């Protein structure tokens, strides 16, 4: 396993303790299923860092051993990311649109290319670089089931902005403060 969708939020909505806290949560969940012998990073952009630059070069496989993407180009293009392949660290499917409760909004703070949205004068799309659970913040989320509303409803990493950064706000739009974890991989050199 070199890829999973977190089975639960660490408990503070989009306040993940920054990238360091999010990475530690990925490592803790991976360790809980015997996959803690790798370096795990959360797929999250900040105002100054790109999610795609944090996860190595692939390939990535889910808990069932299914390849979800061969490399960065495939991950951000023609990938195998579906509701059925975006499994948790325990190999479970996360409920999506049409299920109860809907948990398909996945925190990323990223564009569809895995890049930072940066900041604008009045908007931060990373809940203060993953340190805020305030009601007035916002984070870009993707749809793990590749369906729903928003600017790009089929995007696994950049569907729309959340209503806020607190767990209740994230849940109100169909999320649960979940995020993607990748083992930092390097493609084999021939």
C-alpha cells in the first residue's frame, strides 16, 4: 500500500496541525495497519507549497494492491481514482454522494494539477495552511467518488471550496475532513 484515503479526521476539522500534523496522521494510520515502514505525506497544498511536489513520483497502489496511478502525470490526468479504488488504510470504501452520510469532499487545497491556489486578498483555500477550524475559512476539496456539484464535480482533488474549516462546516457540504495520504515513492530507474 502506497496510497490511502484517511478513514477519519484527526478531530479538528481542517486544523490538521499544518503539513507536519497531517503527515503525522498519515503515518499513524499507516502504522495502525502495518504499513508504517514508509514515509507518508498528506496530499495537501499550502499557500506556498504544491501537493504534487510532496508525494514522490509513483507508482501508487491502494490497500488492495490496485494501482491508482503510475506517476505524477497519470495521477493528475488519466488515473484509476474512483470511489472503489480510493480505499482507506483499512481497505474500506468511503461513503459518497447518495450514501448516508456523504463523506465525498476530500481536503486538498489544490488545483486539479496538484498546485497551490496561493492566496488572494480576501480568500485562502487551505484553512490557514491547515491550522484553522474557523467557520469563516475555506478549503478546496475534491470528490473521491468523482460526482456531485461544484466548479469541477468530477475532480478528485479540486471540485469546489468548503463552507468553512470546522468539522461541522465540512460535514455540511458532504465531507468529513478526510484527506489523501501517499507514501513518498521514487520510480525505479531502469
